[in-house]
């Protein structure tokens, strides 16, 4: 068993000129360690909350028992500890962890709580991919923040979509660079911003290979010059560099399907440098990428017993705001379902489901492009559009504890664009008791 000791703490970080920034972190002043586990491995977390308010830690993208999920039902009061355990049973992937206290997730993530959780398996290990962590396999946690003249985080500059910051940080650092030492480098990119989406590309418009998305490797590498990443999503890309050259990973203006003033309030017109990559004079040779990365079992509608529909609008789902006292959906274990999710709003929304990785069957009736055809747990849905998702619920049932689904633009989630689902055995009755005191643990 792997045991991870994690402590949520407040601290001060040197990020911008003007002053040390008050931030929150896990085992340090900002962000947290990269956790890593193999498929089949048992994991236990020893989480201690030394903050002066209750929080949670949620394992985004992880298939695990509802009680271990770290959503709003597993609040950890100040001074308390929490010890979730599970066995990793899903493909190699770049997952992440972050707080999930109902109504406060945006602020807790913005202050700096979060980190990556990388899963490994034999399938991934057998491929000739860059996998030397910190050398040619690099985690990039991308976030935008606004600082005042004293260097403190501004937490009040919200627009429709939440806070859009003017300073981009990678792994908690402003204006970062990375020394490149190999011909091929794998970048595991996480959009851990609360509201901003990124349209990543390189400053010379070079082609890169997308090899993985939220839930693991794609079936084949996908060549691209741009790729959109909305809050909560991850993408693994491989970039080839020549000796001594420099190139910037950049976010370009993006088409989120918004009109009027909304692209501006979502930051969709912005161009921003993310990180500068500086290649050494001599680079370690890298084998070419494999042509085939993964066998992805296709889930098809004939397998699906149930179809549910979700309409995202005005910080509600199907007209209702998140209520801890209400179970919205009840799912039967070992069944496959299709979820049709619509954005009937004029704002940008995405959709994230806990416990499962899904496949996108269609976007407005059209099959997804190859980079959206792998395992996903978060998907962007432009205004006026709909996606059909297919997912299989396996292994864990709990009549007392729900999982969440929600928009991952965290201000929207906090405002109520979230719902709860139970997974039950066939014939099992729900036995859900709404929390009476969320600080009791
Ligand atoms: Cu990344 Cu419900 O969360
Ligand atoms: Cu999640
Ligand atoms: Cu939203």
C-alpha cells in the first residue's frame, strides 16, 4: 500500500514583485506534491487540515468508493484528519486533486490547494514514451490569478464566468521557463484555473502530438497546432525540439461559441505566454512516438440501459440548484448509461462527472474529433450545443453517499450548477441522510 501524508496549510509564496503572497498549499505554501500510483495498488491518504476553515480533498478523475471521493460530503474540519483508502483500478492517466467544499471550491482552489495525481500501468510502461519525471515528463499546472499592488490575491474580481486573472502561473510560478534536455518532451498540462480556458499552441505554430486526455492515452497520437483546455481538463502533449532553440507555450484567442461581450468576460480573446521552453545545446536522443498507444474499448449505445438528460442554464442543472439534501439521480451498478448534456445558456459551461471516465459519442450529432475520442471526465459544451456521453458504472455502491456531477467553472459550481447521484446494487434502496452539520467529522 502507498500511504500519502498530506497537510493543508497556509503560507506565503514569492510569486510577483510587490510582496509575498498569502497562499494555501498541501505540504508547502502553494499547490501540493505530485502523487503517483500504479494500477492494482492500494492507496491510503492521511490528510490533515491545519487551515482555519473546513475543506475537502477530491481525487478528480479517480474511480473510487463514494466515501473516499472527497466531495462536499467529506468535509474535514480545522485540526481534523481524514484517511480515505481505495485500490487503483483504471488505466494510466494524469488525474488531479483539489478541495470541493460546497459553495467554496473556487476560493479554496484559487488560494492554491491542488496537485497532480499520476497513474501508471503496464500498458503505458511498455510504450516508448518520455517518462522520466521532471526531466522529459513534466507536469504543468496552469492557473490565472490577479494580484494587488501588495502582491496579494484579489478574490473579488468576478464576472459572469468567475474570476479571470491577468497573471498566468505554472506550478505556482509567474513567467516560468523550462530547460529542455531531450529531443522529445511530454507535457502533462492541467487547467487548474477556476474559470479561464486556454487554447494552447506554440509561439512558432509548430505541430505537437496529443497523446493523452483526462482518462488516459489516446489510441494514436494526434497531430495538432492548437488545443483547447477548459477548467478541470488535462491533456498530455509531446513536443519535439532542436538543440539550443527556444519556443513558448502560449494560449491563443479561442472560439468558445460565445457572442457579444461574453468572449471578453471569459478571457477568450486573450493571448498569453504560458511557459518558455529552452533547449540545451545537446539533447538526449528520443525514440519516435509509437504509432499505436492504447486499445480503447468503445462503449456503444446498444449497451446503454438508461438515458438521462441534463440542461445547464443560469447556474442550475435541469432548473435546480445544488441541494445537499436532494439526490438527483440514482444509478444501478454494472450498467452503461448515456447522458445527454445541453448548454441552453449564453455562457460557457463544461461538465464533469465523478467516479467514472466517459466517452463522447457526439457533439451536436457529430462524432468527436480524435483528440476528444478517448477517455474523458470533463467536456466543454458551447452555448446552444449538446453532447452525448456514455459511461459505465462499476464496482462501488453506497446507498448513503452520493457522487457529484457539475460545471467545472468553479464559480458556477459554487453557485449551484451541480447535482448528486447515488450508485446502488440492483434492488437496493437509497439510505441517504442529508448532512445536518457539515463541520462534524
Ligand atoms: Cu474537479 Cu467535482 O471536481
Ligand atoms: Cu471530480
Ligand atoms: Cu459553467
